[in-house]
């Protein structure tokens, strides 16, 4: 039953841990086995990646390189300003840890008007860095050589996922993310021949505007997918009983209801 190890625990549930185009449709029996194995409250099964019909669930992707002509006049100017101010390059984990990575990470939290969690202390951040499999790409100020922003990239099955983007807010006026996304998209698709780059699946909380930013500024698109949600019997029963009261529940409790709604056809 090797299909079990294709999934992982995530926020009290279970989700596929590989690249999204690799996930297959599960049988009900397979889903029940995965739910039991991970003691999960839910299982998210996403399949038929980048299908032709519009659905309520998707990944935000780009599968072609970027040219300046693809961008709006305003966005072209913002990318040019970034390239004039910064250098963009791969950064080893050792350099991230010892040369300013944590300072960028911690300072980035000043951007958030509403904070739903706290930044990791340095020791935990270093532990996270050493234990993950991401590659890191940095934005360096030309004048000082200081790291001012970075992106973590997870490479899986010939695809790339932007898992984390952080920047020192003091440098945002020079558009580091604009330059970094332009640089990375062309590096990963043009030079490294990835099938696509993605920021991930449709967001549930919608606290971040990164996906709409990528779509509007850099012409990323929605790769529609099919979604089926599976639950242990007691969670399924609880959701049915609480459904009429869902709008009165705390925001965190509404997470599963919203995710569940994404499996239904558009307009239903």
C-alpha cells in the first residue's frame, strides 16, 4: 500500500506531498486507509490537474517563460527598477543562516497588519532551514551587498513551488519581489526546464494576496483540478449537524467548511 506514503499530515488532515500533477484519484477504500493511518480529520484528494473545465479548486501556475512584452508598462518599470537596484542569485543554506537570512525573515513580519502567528525564534528558524529540502534564492542590494529578500523553492517531479517569500519592508519601494519573480520564473522554466512554477493551491484564508498578485502582474493562470474531500464518519456527521450554524462559528472552525465547498461545481 505504497499510496499511503504519498500523503502527509497537514493541519489535522492529510494531503498529497508530491507535485500536484502527480496525484491520482483515490478509491473510497484507499481514502479510508489513509484517514486511519494519519488519524486525520479530513483527506484532500486533488486530481485531473490542469483539466479543461473550470472548477472551484485550482493551483496558480505559470508554464512558459516571461518576456518584458508580457508585462504591463507599469510592471515593466517596476521590474527594471528592481534590476537596477538589486542582484538575484542562488543562496546556500549556510549563507542564509550566517549572512542575514533570519534578519530578513524576522523583519518581514512588520508588513503584516493582522498577525495570526508569531515568527520563529532564531534557533527554531535555523532548525527549519536545516531540515527542509527547499532551494533558496536571494535579492541583494547592489550598493551594499546586503540580503534584503528571499524566496524558498521546492523542486518536485520537474515542477517548482514557491513555498516562502520574505522581504525587509524597508526595501519594498524598490520592488524586490517583482525582480525576483521575473528572474526565478525564467530561470526555472527557461534554463532548468521545469514543467511549471506554482505558488500552490487556492488559498482558504485569503489573508495573502500573493496569488492575485502573480495572476495580475506576471500572468500566472489557474490550473483547474478536481477535488474530493473524505472524512471519518464522526467528522462527516458533525459537519452535517453544524452546517446550518457555520456562519456563527469562529473563523478557524470555518476552515473545513470552506475547503469542503471547493469540491462542488461552480455555482452550486
